C-alpha cells in the first residue's frame, strides 16, 4: 500500500496542478465511467478514541476497480491511499480545551475510479467520539501550621477516580479532602486521576511550619544600663511571618527614654539596636 500524506493547506495547489482529484475531498456522486460502485471503510475497534491514540480504518470495499481512496480525518490532514490495505491515523493536539468534554469527529472518505470518460466516485463516513485525556489539578494553601487542617480542592477533569497521597502520612480516594500534618517539614502532596484515556498525576509541595515561639537574645551580659548605652537585640524565633518588638516604656524614636540607633530601624526588624537616653 502506498500512502501520500499532506496537509489540507496544500490540497488546493495539488488540485490545480493535477488532472486527478488527489488530495481533495469534493462533491461525490459522479458515474462518468458508466457504472456505480460502493466504497466502504470500517474502524478496527469501537467508536471511542483517545487523544494521542492511533486508530485503524480497514478498507472493506468489495469492488476491486478503485484506483485510489481519499480519507479526510477532519483535523487538517487528508490521506490519498493507493491500494486496499488498512490506513492508520493519530489525533494529536486537536482538543483546544481539555476540560470541555468529548467531541464528535466524522471521518469522510471517497473511492475514485478514473477512466477516459471522467471519474466514478463513491463516498461515505465513519463517526467517532474523541475523548480527551485526564488532567489532574488541585488547589490548596501553600503553607499550613502543624496541627491545623488544610483542605485540597480537586479541579481535575476527564477522570473517573481520584487518589490522594499526602506524603508519608496517608492516602485518600475522596474527590476532595482535608488533612492535618503533625510535623514541621515540606510535604509532597500528589493527586492521581484515572479516566477512560489513561492516568495523570499532579504533585505540589506544602510547607508545614511549626507555631512561632517568640524569643530573643541580647549582646553581652548587661545588668546595669547607663545613659547613652547601646543594646543589641536579635529575634531568634523558630519561624515567623510577622515580627513586632514591644519595648516599654516609650514609643520608640520619639521616646525620651530610648531610641533606635538607626532611623531606618523599626519594630518589625529581626535585629535592632537601641540607645538609652535616660536611666
């Protein structure tokens, strides 16, 4: 069997430069050769096809007089086939929105007989349902405290079942689920979605953090503070999102008791140095 593959974009040029109908699926019904015939193709398998799957059309035409067959796959590719063997095709990247559901595809074909008087043509079609591959996706907060419940929302599509893996802590087969982690660490959470057309996995890292423990150190072993003495303070909390120093009495820069040594310092800095104006 000889197969000529070309895109629909080139079919017009081929039609213009050739005396035959190669590469162009036009109106059919002509019996220029003085007799009518019937061309037929049947799919090898069911009508459900997955994106990326190779399908086979078996040529079931009984009349041996056809010179060639034209098959329009409806995705921009048209094949001209010389011979009666099976023809294969793969649908790749034809689904614009993978979560839009199934789509219908009608594969059209023609059988052509050429003679001095013209052509005899027979046409037909096979209908398929294109099923998109499963797409796993979920959302959650990227960070959670130890002992605090975190919930995961399943945004997947084209799946019939879901399987959650919460690091080494546990699993779940619910569509959406919540979980509580007991140790501060980064945990890989994965969602596996299985559908008619295969399996897809989405994995995200969740940061599990311990509750903050406020503590700080001071430079040196200062027991007595004198006027104009400076004191260095460093926050050494285990983890924090926001930090706020509180030194009383006095509101900070405007205080007559103490002030920051650097005017750019503020109550949210991790390390500060203060100078005492009064004792």
